[in-house]
């Protein structure tokens, strides 16, 4: 009986130790989950604050741009001994992309591939990327396009086109497919440049990207609506030779 009693005590101690270890592991797990949850909340709050700050900065810059455009219109209409001629400054405004334009041209639409992905293949092969848009833009520029927009974002000398996660950034705006590239220029010339043998369209079709081109007699290219910020340009009057 004494030996049996000792064995019972031994098993009881083991069971008690297991229970204590289980409680310790459970508490540690809850603490770790709590820390992760709190860190996630903190990070979310930080990102939310950053987004709100960026929205405020965007609104301020947009207001500045609107005010500057109004000032420009006032300057052009001032009755002075040597008034500015709007026809003289208009080409510069068109080149800067700050005026809406209308004319004939083409509309190019790019869509992700509709092919079924094969096992083991990289899914990125089936998506439209920034370089695909750049190929189209560069080709129609070389073919004489006078104004270009991507999903209503006017392209200017300062426009950047880059991948931004699952979207593509144009003028710092996140765009998603379909990507509609509109361009003013000779419709026949622009279409011919894109469809030439071994050209952009043939390459995109080879990659599985869906491409459609429409020649249009009336296309409207919107004005650039973003901010214009220059930190390093120095005016000639400031001493630059």
C-alpha cells in the first residue's frame, strides 16, 4: 500500500506540473497575442494619421494651384500699357499640361491577361505593369502625340509612372486596370506606330496582355490637376548665367 500511495503521489505531482505548465503557456500566448494586437493598432493609428496629414497637404497644394491659376487669368486680362497676349503664353500652358485639350487621336486600353494561370507560373506575368504603359506612351510620343493621359491623369514633363503594390502610380495617383491611355495626334500615325510588326502591341499580345485601340475624332485630354513644386530650379534673373 505504501508503494501504491507513493506512485499515486508521483502521478499527481506530474499532473499538477502539467496543469501549471499549461497555464503558463496559455498566459504567455495571451500576452504575446495582446502585444501583437496592440502593436497592430498602434501601426494602424500611425498610418491613419499619415494618410490624414497627406490629405491635408494635398488639399493645401490643390488650393494653391487653383489660386495661382486664377492669378494667371487675372494677369492675362489686366489692362496695362503692355498687356500680355494670351496667344503668346498659351503654347507654354499647353506644354505644361495645365489646360484641357480636345482633338482627334486614339484610345488605347490595356487589360490584365484573361489566360488561366498554369501551376507554378508567376502571377505577375499575367498583369499589366508600369513598363507596359511606358512602352505605349513612349511609342505614341515618338509618333507625334501632342497630349497624353492615363486614366484621366494628364502626363507632363514631371509625371512619373511606376508600380505601387497592386496598382500603378501616375502623378502620384494609384490607378487600377483597365488602363485607358488617350492621346491627341494623327489617329492613323499613332495606330500604325503601335501596330507595326514587332512593335508594342505585338509584344504585349505575346505577354498575354489584352490591348484594344480605337481611333477617335474627338478626344478630350484633361488638364493636370496636381501640384507644381520646384525646389532646385533657379530663375535666370536670380543670377544664373
